C-alpha cells in the first residue's frame, strides 16, 4: 500500500551559437548558466526575447541601426546569420566606440565585401551594451579603444558566446597580447584595415569562438551518454547551493549506481555495457524537469540535482520515481533483461554546505542501499544514526514505528477530465516519519516490513486511515473514491476477508473503494491476481489494474481480471508528447475502453501531456502537474476549494 509517483520532466538546453548569434543571450556568470550541455530544446526559444526585442524606439546615447544592404528587422531574427557553408551571410554587429566616425568607416569597408545583408548598432557607452545584447541576437561585438580591458571583460561576462574583436587606432604587441589573453577573438589595427581584411578577420573570429565553445562543450560532456560530466555537475551544484540563500527552499542530490553492472560487462562485453548505459541515460533524462540535472560521474554511476524542493518527502518521492524508471526491463541482444539500481539521497537547505559534502552524503547513502541488497533508495544518514549499518536495529525500529504510530499516510488526488479540477478520488500512500532520519519513502522500509511480517499491520493501518478520511468527506462529495495498494501476500482469501471486514465496519459503500492490483502480479501470478479480483468484485469493491505498461499480460488474462480501471504507468505517460509514444498511449486507451475499463494516466507533469491525454480519450489523470501527494487536512481543503482544470 505504498506506491509513489514522480512525473517525468525535461531539462534545459543551451545550444552552441551559430553564426546568427542566436545563442548570444545574457547569462549569469558560471558554467551552470552558460554551458552548452544539451538535454531538450529550451522552451523559450532562441535569441528573440528580452527587453527591447523587436526594436521600435530610440534609446539614450544609442543611434538607430545603420542598414548596410538590409533592413533593421534582421536584428531580431534568430535565423539572420546563415550557416558558414552558405554562399550568403547575414549579420548584425554591435560597435562599441566613442568615435562616431567608426560607423561610417566600418560600413564603407563591409558594404562591398560582405557576402550578404548586414546591420549594426553603434553605442558610445559600455553601460549600454547590456541593453543592446538583450535587444536581439548579435553576431559579433567590435570594441573600440578604452582606457583598460574592463570593457572587454564586461562584454564577455554578459554574452560569453559572442565573439569580440578589439579595434585599435595603432598596433601594439603588448595590448594585443593582453586583449587576446582577456578573451578577445582578435585584435585589429584600424590603420591596416581593408574591406577584404576586415571581412576575413570577422569570419575567422566567429569560427574561433565556435571552436572554443565546442571544446568547452566536449570538456563538460560525457562522450558516451552526452550527459553533463562531473565537472559541469559540480559547478551546477555549487550555483544551486548559492541560490539557497535567496530561495529558502531545498535541493536534493541523488547518487545512482546500476546493481551488478560488472556482470553485464563481463558476460556480454563492454559494447553491450555501453549500450545499457546509453539507454539508461535516456531513461534518466525522462524524469527531469527543465531546471533539473542528471550527470554521469563515471562507470555506471549517475548523479542528479533537483532544485526548488519544499520537503524531504518530495525528495523521497523523486528518488522512488527515478528508481521505478531506471529499473524497467531493458532489451539486450533481443532478450528482455531486468535491471536494478541503488540510489542514495542527500538534501540540503543550508547554503553553507559544500558540494563535496553533499555528494559524499549521497554516495554513502547509495552504498547503504547496496548493503541492503540493492534495488532501493536510501536517505543519507543523519548524525549518529546507524539505521543502515545495523539491520537488527532497523528491524526493531520498524516494529516500534508501527506500535508508536510513526507511520503517516499521504494522499494523491485523481481528476476526471469531464469534471475539471474537481477531485474525483485519491490514492493512499504510506510514509515512515523516522525520529532521526525524517520522512522515509516506501522503498526504504517496505521490503524490510515484508521480511518481518509487518505488512498486515501496515496495510490495515493505511486502509483504516484512508477510509476514515473518505468517511469525513463523503457527506460533502458523495461520489468520492479512495484507491489503496495491498501487498502481494495480502491478496489471499483470508487477508482480503480481513480488509473487507475493515471496510464493512466503516459503513462506507464498497463501490467507494478501489484496490490496485499491479500488472506485474497479473503477469507473474495470474491465478492469484484473478482470484483476488473475483473476491473483491463479489463484495462490491472495485479493482484497478495498476502500472500498466511495465509487464506483459495476455489479453485473455486482462479479460478474466475484469478490472474497472486501467492505470497507465507514468514511464509511458512521461513521453506521451512524442508522436510514437502518443500512438502507444492511444492504443492502450482504446484497449481499456474495449474491455470496459476506464483509463487513468499516472505521472502527468506537463500541460502538453495533459492536452494529449485529453485528446486521446483518457478518462482521468493524476500527477504533479495536477497535485502532489498531500496530508489529509490539505486534501480536505483542496476538495472544498477546487478550481477548473486548464482547458
């Protein structure tokens, strides 16, 4: 009775700038704000936005653009600079010089030599550079003489992807070397300028900047998986810790290791091992939001950074979601193979914590997870806690947790598309509020609870709590339902009889209760699952086929199960906005409806997913986009004050 959901997300992409300067955006200092590591296209587009985009008004001390064979509209066109192999090149240059005659000089030189339309903007003051770089894509900056190289450093800090050429009235070896060391792509004496000379120097400067960024890109990227590498991750983590001073929120670091990966390399070869790692990287990307990061630290180790969290519980939910996705079967050599991962989780709300310390905590927690047999997620140990090091103590503490009332139930609402943002039902999920380690997710204690024979007590507790809450809510919302997850060994006739007695004692109608039966159980033990469904249906309780898409169930077994609801697993829903995956989800929806089942999508995180699911005919949805798991009092408040779902 302990399943959790973490919906898929994506992460941002800072592409290498092309000759159009479209990636020349103003950024915060530091790798984390300027690196080119790619995950998914940036939702905001390239190069067009920002204050002043589109021109239209005069600016103090800034002349209007001087067109040289083109209209000024190309200033804000992200495709203005055509790639280098094209016979025609468009460009927009920013000239920063106190000498207004430079405008006429540069214009005259480039008018005849440049192979395409060109525009540029002239400003005399370095203070105006920020506004100009925000106003639209800039192909290159021509920087006139200033008292020192501070102007060059200012431009490079604002737009590290834009090439800078320093123009000098007279040539000086000392100044030229200093400018190049400070980051300029070229140093040019005006006395030597000709049309062809300036054209070549400008093109070469752009190509040098491109090559520089490509080298930086490779230096910060894992060559096998194309994920960020350790260097980039540590820089992002440092920036995230610094942001804690302003946000007051929490960050989480997850350290993931593939269990028994050495066996894959030894038995199938390193080529297959590399394929597994590449496939794993693709999976791990799918659980990210735009602001999240996953990196490969080396070997079979992957590390995540999640920002903007509000509680340890949220970190636990994320870890469980990552574990679910990473552990899905993978096809190797035409055969479906099971994977298992161990995850360590460390959180920080204190900006004083060092990146190395946080990584060390997550790494240590991961090894504790491995020591427990692998296949789970473990929170980093709090000081003086020996929970993971002493299994006997862990067993004693878990027994006491059940007796002392340390278990907590949270609820994730479910919404029907036809009823808008009105809670149609909710799913009950269990947590352990450990006195030393904080809130623990099910993967950290339920396997041990099963070994200790504690699942009957835990399932009974969750069922009683969920039905108690439902009983309080039904007078106001007579159609509400609650969904619970029973352990596999609690689906026998005797155990189900106990659960049905608990339901009968509440006086709540059986049609308000759903019992989730996972697809994996139907696949591996169809007779057990089908018999359990028969017992529940005969008592009037509804049945949901949970986590559909993670196993392989024959159509005949689906018919015999006779479930009322089919729940699509969140790993499939997370990629529903891709055309092929949308087709798969559409087929699942059609199958569910053909078998007389309503279809619910789990793990909805984006508006696009919600829209696609609605168009595909899905009946209901749950996920972080709609509502995270909440306490009982929060759910009551939500039910009484529900707004409409987005159209």
